[in-house]
């Protein structure tokens, strides 16, 4: 299966009428946040495949389209924050937002607040492990784990609780955004135990039968 993952910045060649012809094999869309809902709605319409997404720290609502429509969610998409869903045979769960650097944002979390959000997912993840023999295939988040692809400033620091989450539930992939990468020598694919952590900014094609090359390993 080929998956198109996006995050944080509109990619101009994706936002065109011929995008389906450029990526004919895409079967699933995933968004790691901080993208306009109208852009994601366009991708759903253009590809005619499911979209699962989490919100970034800048994804406050309502949002507005060019023609003035009000959007509180992405039309045709599923917000998977705090949830675990089964889509195209894959078990996918997600967590939105970033580390809290302002006191008033509902899309920012302290470490303890994020641990509480993770706690909401424990029962369905354990049930998946019993039913399917695995808890999760893809963990979708806006922020990275602590000291994996993150930055030292508070706004871009990753969550320590994500590292524990990955050690316990061992998804095949964690996809995140939030960290803008402009240089080729900065790792985007890191192995952490059994999980490949991928920074998808601003887009990433994930082929499940051909995993991306690991650029570094963290323990």
C-alpha cells in the first residue's frame, strides 16, 4: 500500500487538478497537522481515498474556505486524536498538538496532560493486541518524541511520553510533523526500538512493502 502523508505546509504541486495522475497508486491520506482544512478537503476530493488526520498546534477552528464556508473539521476526513481506528486493514491511532508554550491553547499540552491523552487510548490498544496480535500499525502525531527529530526550544520539544508509548505498543511507524526540515543532512527517518519514526514535513510517500531507509537509530 502507498500512503501520502502531509504536514505543516501546502505543497503546490499537490494542490493542482492533475495530482491524482502524478500519484496514481496512493490508497490512503494521512495528515500530521498545521494544514488548512480546505487543502486537506481538496486532497480527499482529488484522490478519492480515506483521510485520517490529527490537528497541529495552529489548527484552531473555525477555519474558512476561499468561498466563505466555515469548517470545524475536514470534510471527508477522520480526526483520530485520542482514538484508534481500523482503515484499509491498518490499525491507526493519533494524538494532536504540541508542547504547551501558551497557557490558553486547547491544542497544546504539558507532559502530564499528554500522558492523560495517551491514557484514553490504552483500552482500545490492549484490545487490538488481543484481537489482532498487535496494538497499532501507525501512530499519527503532530509533535515528535523527545530527542527524536525535535528542537531544544519549548515550542518544538517532543514528548517524553511518546517514547514510552512507542516502547510499550511498538507500532511499525510513527509519523509526525511540526519540525520543518530544509537540509538534506538532517535525519527524517529514525529507528526507535521496533518503530520507524518519520518526519513527514511537508510530504512523504510511505510504501508499506518498501520501508524507507533508516538514517539513524536511537535507544
